[in-house]
């Protein structure tokens, strides 16, 4: 397979799907921040504003403390539970997040925000069955037009790898020129992305796959590959360059558990690439 270029724009580290400026999808039952604040007492409103300020400033421990105080007064509020759940995830308390988000997602199966956050909470707390059910439900919500039309992917899991962190995003619809189904972003202790890992299925690869796997291709099965992209600094002309690695292939889309394991192996340097091309221009 020839080397390829992957340019992925800077992506926020954590899911921002429940922030006030985000669209509410097509579910009119979802409470907006404006609706929520209208029902608060002056003291509650101040508490919420302080928690939101901490949340948007990525001071998640402070935000979680404020949201928990409000939840004690307004137990089960969907919007507040989602903010608290996401803050819990961002402080590493996946158990709290799962327990807070599950009743919200069950009460309103069309709440895509709760579903996406619950999928991540289940993934990070080790509940694979809940993770897989929630991921499947997110695809159903996308197919029914419940999720926002411009929503391509969402964070599914953050994995600590010592001094590095692997953030895995799963796609609702394959995106980019190589049809990316899953994206792993490996970040150093400063939060800088040092490696991007993908599960992709480029259209250009399907003709050769069909010649080698006629029966599978006739049934709509596609070829997939595990790839990685690492920036290698500017060339002599000052242009950004990167190295493309190919690590392996799969007949048909691998389940998330296999993708996760392979992404971790690649991120930890335990997988050996089958091929690589370096000094490719980042366009």
C-alpha cells in the first residue's frame, strides 16, 4: 500500500457536546441551559455559573464539586447530570459518571449527549457490554437523524499510558479521504499530539481487495488498515512533513475491543509497522 497523507485539524481533548453553545439536535425534549437557569434560585444560578466557568476553563475538579452541590438540590436533572458526568470523566471518576449518566440515558433514549457520554463512561470504567450497546445506539441515533448533522465522531475512551495519554474517537460516519472509522490521538504530558493512529478503509484499496476476496467483497465487506501518522518536522524549504506507517490489515471492520488493543500496542511502540514512508508533505 502506498504511503498516504493524513491531515487532522486540532481537536479538543474532551467531549464538548453538552456545552451551552452546542445545538440540541432534533430532540425538543432536551433542556437548554437557558431553560435550566430560568428555574434556578439566585444562589443556585450563581453556583451554576461558577461551576460552568470552571468547566469551560478545564478546571474539572472545581466544576464537579459545584455540579455535585447542585445535584444534591436538583437530583436527576438531565442537563446538570450531563455536565457533572462529563466533569467526572475529565477528573478520572468514570464510575461516578456512569452512575450519573445511565438513568438520564435510559429515561430519554433519544438524548444523544447522554448516550455519547455514557459510552465513554462505560468504556473508561471497563463495562464493555454497556460501551458496545451505547456505541450501537449512537449509530442508530445518527441513522435516524437525531444527532447533529455535522457530528462525525465523538470521544469513546481515554487511556493512560504512563507519561502519555491515548484519546480514542469513534466515527458515526467515516470521514476524510481515507474513510477514518476510529482515530487515536497520542499526547505527551504537555497535551501535545505526538502520533495519530487510525482504522481506515480507503475507497482506492477496495478494488484490489475485491480481486483477492471476491466472496467477501460481493457481500459488501471492505478492507481495513491500521495506520499511524507522525510529524517529522520541517524540510529544508520550511514545509511540514510527516511519516506514514501501515501496521496491519483486516477483512471487514474489526470490533472496537480489537481496535482499542491494536491502538494501545501501536501507541506503546509494541507493534512493528509493515511499511513506512517518511518526509511526506503535510498538505
